[in-house]
């Protein structure tokens, strides 16, 4: 008999979480103006809002923290991080930042100007926010298959090369500061980009003289899918695959709170020394000195160790199999979600579940609130609220997909917790026709509104 799969770690420390009553959750959600970001963590039983900074660090990472050098300039921890980035990603130059959006802020301050066009594959919310804040335009060049949750395409994160070349041939290269490749592509359902697609994108970039930037938050998970899904890579290690991936990038931003498994940290990797010099000025202005950039020495040490651990197959297999486990349970219950199962989350198709609710009442947000009311489980809307308003017309943008993302923290929950999530979602699914209305916005920020939006229930 074949042995069942088991996690590649054992548990050393636990944290108590508490259940609540339906009445308590109704009160708390109303007090939060139906924005799940506004809930206190103690009001949440299973927190799948994000996998960013919410994972459990290893004993080696905690040990590395104890050896952190907190010198303001030239700390040993900086050089540990520099070596890890060079060894794993191949970048000669880097700047530490406190997280991914800070890396975007620094890099885009150098590169993105008013009127620029930035093509990519379903830009993440902060990425698009930083582009539009600078009065530039993000153009989505993702393949069409990504917007059909039923199609089982192995690399739904891929860029459509015809769409991309259309952009590159339409605008002068001076108007296009970079092509952004998000690996894995969060906004399309945690879907990977194939090595062949990265190579083809780089070839087009060279043809038109445009640099390529990888949004690298989940690059290791992307490498796992290349190993398991793309011909010719089955016998390569994750680190070998990563090394090849980054030969097709000129620069990278990274929120290290994902695949480096730390609670805080990020960086910019660059091959061009002149770009590094320009970005260094903004890093000093926005983050801190160039050898700490908003991070403590202990955090840099933990990040360096996490990059090494996060690019090991056994770790990635354990992490992604838990996502697959939850997806398998939802398939049993015939609950629609983005197929195939992605790397860091399950993206539930709220548009299909709550098709009777108008898109103007925010289907994914409604589903997220109902799941919280059912069992104290917090997810996040990837739909019309996150899509925000068009910066020129100020009209709501309604994306092709209305998704409820259930992002699974690394090494944090057991499969018993996943069973609770699956059954709770089934209960909501079974009573979906009794959910008559969604929400209307009563207050919103002018950009990236989803973090602080206030909603009112429509009776």
C-alpha cells in the first residue's frame, strides 16, 4: 500500500484561536462597516485574508534572527541577504525595503512617469495603484483563458504575446518603462507563468528595447509549477529553475512576506548598476539607508534563510498540497473556483455562486461576508471593489471575474482547518438563493479603496 502524503515539518509552537457565536460575528461585521479588513484578529477563527507575512517561520529562521546585526550601515545581515539574492536570483545589485509595495514605490519613482504605459499580466492591486498614482496606465495582457474559471490551462498566468506586442508596437519605447511579469499571477487566481512564456516575453522585450520586471512575491511557487507541469523541467531542482527564470528579468520587486516566509521585508533586485544608483536615492528618502532600507538586521537574516528554505521542493510540495487539499474538498461539494488550483490560495467564483445579485452590489464581497458570518473565516474580495474606479471617468470598473480569495498562510493551519473552511463554504453555497442583496459603498478612498472602504448592507 502506498503511504499517504505527510507534511515535511513538525510543529514546535502553537497559538490559541477562539471561536465566536453568529450573533457576535453579526455585530462585529456591522461595526466593521462590512469591510473584512476592519475586523480585529481576535474576532476571526480561521484567517485567510492573506498569505503575506502570516506564515510560521522555521527554527533556523528564528535562530538567524538572534544573530541579526543591527548596525545602521554595512550590517552583516545586509551582506547575508545580498549573498542569498545573488545565489538564488542572480542579481548583482539590490535594495532592501520593508515590503513589496515599498519596493514598487522606490523603483517606480525612478521609472514610471505621467502618460506611461505599463503592460503586464493582471497587475496586482498595489502595482496598479503605484502606476495609476503616477498618472500612468496599466495594460493587462493576460491570456484570455485566465478569465474562464472552468478551463484547465496549466499556465493561466501567461502573457498573451499578441496582446503584448500590440502594446509594444503601438507606443514608442520611451513611453513604456517596463513590462511587468507577475509570478505567480495573484489577480488571475494564483496562476503560474510558464518558462516558455517568460522566455518569449523577454525576446519581445529585447526586440523593442524594453526592460522586464518580475513581481516576485511567489516566484518559488511559480518554479514548483514549472517543475510539475512544464515539459523538460521535471528533473531540475527548484533552485535551478529559479536561476533560469531570472535570466529573463532585468529587475524584480519582491514582497518577501510570501515565498521568503518572513513577517516583514522586501527588496528590489537589479542587473543595471546605474538603475541601482538612481533607486538608492529614493530608497534613502522613503525607506532608510541602502544597507537596511526599512528592515532590521534580524529581519534581513530571517529573509536570507527563508529564501533558501522557500526554494526547496519538499517545503513547496507541502505548502501547495494543502492548497490542493482545500480545492479537492470544494470540488467534492461542486463549489466553483478558479481551475486549475493555484499556488497560494483558492479563488472562489462568486459571480457563479451569487449570479442573482447584481454586480453593482459586489458579489465577491457579499460572499466573503457570508462566509465570515457562517464560521468566522476571513477571506478577501478580488473583484469590483478591488478593481476600483477608472482614474479618468471615475466610474466603477467591473472585472471579468468576481473572486473570493482564500489565501492560506504557510505552515500555519492544519487540514482540519481546511475541512472547516470547505464545509462552511458549502453551507453558504447551499443557502445562496436566500442571500437576496449585497452592499453599497458609503465611503471610499480615491485610490486602492478596498483596504478602507465602508459599506452598507442593502435590505
